[in-house]
């Protein structure tokens, strides 16, 4: 089988990329999806709050997905579902499998839109029993919202990532008692609106600078021991106390799922865990693009859609023109900015707006986000507060893009705002 | 037909059952847990030891060396993962090299072949990530690695194929002598036995005392481990032991047969024989000590921790033999018990067969084939498998690339999986880097469907370990 464009994953990223590629003129494209239907993780996110940027209204996850699935259907874009991609290979042959057999698809371009996965318990080394009742927040969400089962009655949530916050409210709605949300850091990695709407509105305590030091139980979780942590994040055992519960949810971070990228020889960033891409969302493998949570973890699906539409359009253009850059301007994060995507900007390219997505390493107040091209400030933005939980964007207007492409290094940094 | 009751379905119980199934006898294995391979056999280092550790003349030394030699043929016959990867015992101090030499001499005395002593540079050439502090190493090419629970399952499946019955959730609570044999009470039922074979692991002392007044004490010695992601699989190809230092017994680093890296174990005696909790201290000890061997141990790639209990006997050796007429102990089978298990199983089966004057069974089938492992097949073989059953084209566990076909097969086989952990041990579904985050819901559905029960009744490991508390609308 041959296809111009193969998009791996029909979640929000893949769907938006497919629509945009189609609208940019690409007709020979295929979406590969491992689940029976498209929509990805949105299908289990039955809460609202999606689409404020994209559709200017508040949608649930499945509604948001349905809008894009509708656009895909209208364009007759094929989705091969219940199909798992096993590898992509450096030759851009996509090997995938479904109940009909093994398939090898030769692609001219590939878009990785495989999303992310949750960090498991082992990655955070919680001691204690290996009993039932310990779930990642997303697994619990799937069990409830997709399968219709109640995963727990008395719950302690470790980590204040967005899925954990959403699940605190969701389980409360269904009659569970959420005893506490325990966060290792002195700040939340989730969105502020979720802290207000999912915890504060339900009087669920959020304990900053705390962690679970022990899970007790034989067959099922019986209790957890929590403790405050010091500045080095080591537990202060004098503060330890036991909370009776039958369930522990972990919301301790998301990791881009890049096993496939590795099979294609794509270079990954140790900071984001996703590919290193240029301003067209192309990785360092010619014709392999990445967008959405497989590239870096987003907090709003609207931004996933935006980024992925851009990737889809760029992939279509790449297939049409067969042109890619071989020289790049380095984009560097410094001074409190943890990472910037894209990590490089092609020296040849159109004078179109480029949006720099970034996350900061801590909570900062009254700062300027500044981009400097070879030492000279070219764009800046004032912020009263920036937090690791909220992605920031700095936009390079078309008027400065030509200048940027002619430069060597673009540094993005935080500066204290002079009062 | 003569009746034999085997207590315990770990690698020893299942191995003895399999070897006895060569004879015409009525054999039943009684297991207290929800599944086989749930004690020591599921959580250990998975090492097939060369045989230099045990004192010459001990049961441990004898059965270790004999067992090791049996693995190539057995792994082929029963189709379980095994590889001779070789092992180093690392020495970090020039003043200790005589102890390395003593280990070498003991190995030679035990009949271990191909042993060599290398200097630090020679060892580092073979295993480049070794610490600069390694001054010498004992190299044992005959050391290997095995998947202990897959080996146990292989034994059990083959035993069942040859007529052995397995009863799970069937804890032995009393053994009473009666004329010509024993009445064994287990799971609320009575089993008559001409011979009882005690393979009860950390509980072997409890079972022993039901039948014998001879003192026997088995202490549960906890060992904690961490498991690293397959992306670190290249850290070492050989198993790395440490010569015991002033800090105590060493920590090993070993590849697993599936390409992960296993680091551990600690050694702490515990009172509660159900206590397999991991501890912060244990984890720290494992990592700190392992760094002596490989300083750049990538701890951020840890995907899980676990601990297991070794059955340490106060007699400091394997206890294998008739405790009294008709009651046979196979107790204190701690390291190198896994390695020794094939030799022990054969020895015990022959002892019992001789005693009961059993006739060999002409219908015995020695071969057992593993569940097809989609992840390890090439694309052509995968296509053939899917053509034979489309369920092999449905990936369920994406991290380990496990298909629905494999999971269904693991449930339908004799002594098949009945819970999530059982599926995991037999197929690796849920054992990868996401640690079952994505596949739990799917496996629950498959288990419920195959077992004819509701998702809400499916457990992680039996007992009260249900995953969910019923339907939302109830």
C-alpha cells in the first residue's frame, strides 16, 4: 500500500492535522487509529470546558471530538481504526496491524499524532503494598466514563495534574469521598480554573508540598501515609499521618508517547520527551512531522488542534514541493523558561506567523517573556504570573519572521518586569 | 491408582507435579493463592546460577550444578524464556581478591565448568558500563537468566496436560494420618493421599508441622527489587553480582529474558509471610549498592518496584526427603532454588515413584508450546498467526505489544489465568512502561467475557482485590 500522507493517531491532533492537510490540497491521506473510533482521549473526557478558543463555546470532550470527526467525514478522509502501528522505519514504511493482518504502507510524509501516556507508580517510587486500587487518573477516568464502573469510594489523589483534578470532581459526583489531593510541589501543575471548579467548589483539600510515602493494604488499598516534604522534596516523617481510603489515583505527569518516533530514528528532546521540530513541525527525519501531546504535553486541546492544523498544512506543502530546509536558527530556552517548541526555525521558509510554545520551570510574578535574536530583543510580552501548569505562547509576526530566518540564535527567556 | 497430594504450586510444586506426571498416579496440586506462581516463584532474581556460591557437598551445591545443566533441554522442551548470558562476581578491593579466588575454588569443587578470574580491565571490555572501581571479577559463562513465572506456568501446563489436577484457592488447613496414608483438609474439602509432598515455600514449616513433630523453621526473607525500562536493556548483558563487602551482601544487576534490567534484592527477615511491601529504605539500598557496580545506573528509567520472599530454612540448606512415612518435605528452597528446581523435581519424583512403586505412563507428552508471543515474531509469522485467528491482530497492551489472542489463550489454557496478575505473568500484558495504564480496562473485559463473569468481579490477584466497585448506575 502507498499513501502520500499517513497520520498516526486519530485523536484531536491527528484529526486536526488531517483536516488541514486536506484543505491544503492533499487528498491521498490515511488516519491510523488503534481504538475502534476516532477522538482519542477526548472520548473519556466527558466534562466540559473544551473548545473555548476553537469554537467559542464550551463543549465536552466527545462533542469537541465529534466536531472534528464530522469535518473528517465531510472530506471523506479514511480512518483505519482498531489498527496499531508497530513501527515507522527510516524509509517511512509504516508497519501496522489489525484483525485483517499486517499492513505495510509506504508514505511520502508521516505525522506522528500519538498523544501521551501517564507516568506510572513505579516512576515515582511510592513504597508499600502492590495491591488493587492504585490507578493512574486516566485509567480511572476510562473505567468510569467509558466502561461505566466505579473504581473507588474513598480516594486520595497524588498529584494535581488536570486529569487528577477533574477526577476528584467526577468521583465526588458519583458519591465517592475524595479525602485529599496531595501535591509534591508548592504549586499545582494543573490549570487554576480546575483547582477552583474541581476542588474548591467541593471542599476537597489540596495539600501542597506533601506526598504519599506509603500505600497500605493486602488485597485492596486500606490506607495511605502522607507527609509534608522539605525544600529538597524529601518527606518530613514527623509530619506523617495516615488517611483511610480504598483507592489511590496518580496524576503525576504525562509523557509524550514516542516509541514509534524512536523506530523512525527521530531525535527526541530530553526536556519535552517529544521530537525536536522546526517551525513546520518537521522532526529531524525528513518528511516526519509531530504535533499535539506526542510533541509536548499541552493543557488545552484547542492549542493541540491549532498546532496540529499547522503540522497538517505543512506536511501537505512538503509533499507538494518536496522541499525542506537544511539550515536552521536555534531556538533556545533560558532564564526560567524550561523549553520552547519549535526548537529550531528553518532559514528558508514563508513569512508566516510562527508561534513559540513554552513552559516555565517555576511560578514567576511580574515578568516579561522575551525573545532575543542574536542578543537583540525582537518581541516581548508582559505577564502578571506564569506557572509550570499553563503553557505560554509568544508569537512571531510575519513582519519579523524573515529577520528571524536570517539570524543564528533565538533565545527565549524570562525577565523581571521593571516597575 | 496411588494418590499423591502436592502442597504448593510454585516452581517446585509444579516441577514435581510435572515430573511425577511421567508415572501412572492420581496427582493433585493444592494452592492457597488465586493462581499458581504467586509466592517466591513470581518475585525473584530469575537467575540460573552457575553453582559456585554454595558450600561443596551441600544440597544447594549438588542440586544447583545439576539443575543448571538441565536448563537448555528443559527450556526447549517446555518452551519458556531462558538464556545463558554469563555472570560476573565483581571485586572492588585488591585486599579481597583472595575471596574471589576462594569462590572460584569452591565453584571448581562443586563441578562448575568454564570459570575464569579476570582483571578489572578484562571485565570492563566485556561489560563496558562496569565501574572503574572493579579490580577483578570471577566470570561464569554457564550462568543464565530465566523467566521464573513463565517456567512455573510451563511446568504446570505440561503437568495438567499429563493429567495432574490443580486446585487453586485451596489452602491446606489440616493433615491427619489415617491407615495407609493421609487425609488432607483443604479449601473445605478432604483429599486422601498415599503420599503428601510439601512444596509450600515460606509456609513449608506450617505444613510440615501438620504431619511431623520434627522441628523445622522457615523464615520469610524479603528481597526488594526495582525494574528498569527496556530502553536501558543495554546496560549490561551479563548478570553482575558483587563480592560481599563490609556493607554486607551485594546487590545484583541482571538483564531479564524480556530485555528489562532487574536490580536487587535486599535481604530483610519479616514476621508476616504476606508482607511483600516495598520500602523507601529498601529502594535506596538497592540503588546505592547497585551503583557500586554500574555508577550511571539510570534511576529515572525505573518502571516498577516489587519484593518477594525467600523461604530461608534454619537448617541453612535445602531440606529434601521423607519427614516421615508418606510425607515428603521439599523445604527451605531459597536461592539457588530456581536453578535447582529441575534437578529437585526429578529427584523428588524418582524418590516418590520408587516408594509407591509407580509405573511409567506411556501416554506422557514431554513437550509443551508457549503461547505465541506476537512481539517476538517477524511480520510474516505475525500475518500467519492473524490469519489463523484474527484476535492476534488486535493489540491490547501497547507497551509490550500483547494481542487479544495471547490474552484469550492465557485464560483458556489448562491452569489458565483467572485474574489480571495471572494474565500479566503469562503474556506480559501490563508489564511495560505504562504499567497497565492503558490496557487494564480492556483486559478486565476480556477476563470477564472468558470467565463468564462481570467486570466488577474480576480481581487483580483474587480475594478482595477487585478492580472496580460495581456499575455506576447501581
